[in-house]
């Protein structure tokens, strides 16, 4: 509990993965990828309950081994590419007897996110001024430099009104969701269709903590950061 709010943390980890098969339990710097998120959440003592939502028994067994609650399996229809995070969150909330104030959504593909990051996001959302908080990192390229390809391969600007900018320093920085942390008021979430709105507050994370594991290259890059910056990412076990 934090600031009088009870907190439910959900780790979503389905079995299907097109990029890297069973990536959620693939070994990453000495332990399954999923374990890093479980341990980071366990290091945040303000969380009242931590549970896994998965359709795969192998993933569920790994979660149990590392001390994560697995109260039920996710239905097959909620483990498809078209099922949304909100669909999965609603399923969990509908099947819990106890009601919570805050939902913390922690994807297992962000192993370099720490307990301190989680606690900082919870502080922002439990103070009552914002209904949701998401983690972001600074974009390496400004959207003013980005284009989409049309069917004939001609270019169209992502930012329609953008002008040519000769100096990068003249363009305000842009930020992207890094997928590491979503925290929000549960009543607010159930009224809408997204974890974000125009009043969502951002928790800015550095690039080295923002790796989102989705490809073989991501695994290699993430393990490089682990080897060279392990003291920065070991979960807090206070």
C-alpha cells in the first residue's frame, strides 16, 4: 500500500511469441527473462499482490518457482495477437474477490527496469493528481525527421506541419513509451479503453533501463547492458 492506496501488480506473459519462441522464460543473464520482472516487483514492498496472467503452463511454473502468484490461467481467446492489454486486465480484475485501488502493469520484456522505477511510478499515481503514469524514454530521432512510405514509395511526413530543421538542437525532444511500467487508478481504467490519456504523467527512464526484449538483437543488447552495468539494475531486495 502507498499513500492509502492498495496496489495490484500484474505481469502479462502469454506463451505465443513470433519473434523469439518462448522468450518470456528464455535465459537472460543467468535466469529466465520473466524472473527479472518478478524480482523487481518483489523489491517494491508497497505492492499488495503480485500475480501472473498467462496461458502457458511452462511460464506459470517458472513464475511460481520465483514466488509469483498464479491464481488462474488466462483463457485462450485472451492469448491471441488481437487481445488487448485492457482485455487481459479486465479478466484478472473480474476474477479477483478483493478490490484494489491501483493497477501496476509490468511486462516481462523489460528486465532492466528496477524496483526504484516501479516505486517512483507508484508515487506519481498514488498522490491523487494523476490517474495514470507510464514510463518513457527519449526518442533517438525527432518525429519531425520521420516519414511514412506511401504505396508508390513517395514520402509523407509523420508530423504534417514540420519544417526542415538544420539544427537538431532547435527541435524539442520527443519521448516514446518504453513498455516498462504502466500504473493507473483501476476505476479510471475500467471507465476507458487505454492506459493513457491527455492527463497521463510520464516517468522518464534512461535508455539503458528501457530495453524492450522482442528480437534476438534485443537479447544481445540487453545482456550487454547487464554485463557492463549490473550494479545499476540488480533488483532492490530491501
